[in-house]
């Protein structure tokens, strides 16, 4: 869920209008509308302020992403090996069988 969806969800969940939430958050309704439509992105501080004004608290956990421990490298090697099996140049004409017309 991105910030625009989060703000819209919180506002609707609390039954607030754009103007009411904007007033509580100390911003204009047009700015809040821009956040909800995704034309502007709020800073983390602003997002926190808007969510608190709607009665929610942002809680996040950070996880360290584990690397793929070489799987992508092996996949690339496999693809390159497969590519070596195909000719570097194509023949001018392909030797496909001709299909006759059935009437």
C-alpha cells in the first residue's frame, strides 16, 4: 500500500472529509487531495502527521533483504550457455516445408 492509498484509507475509515482531515493535520485540502491522488508524495514526517491527525500511528519494521547467494549468476550462466547453442547468423532462407492448399 503506498502513501496515497494509506491516507485515503485512514480518512475514509475515520469518516473524515478532505477539509476536516486537512484542518486537523495543519495542511490545505488541496495538498491533501494531491497526496490522495498520488500527484504529490508526502514526506515521512508529513505522512506521520496526517496519519496521526486521522487517529492512526505508523508502525514499520525493517528487514534486511537476503541476497540470492549466487542464484542469479548461475541463471545468467545458464542463459548464456543456451544462447551459445543457437547460430550467430541466420541463413538467408529457411528450409521449411511448403504447405499445399487444401480445397
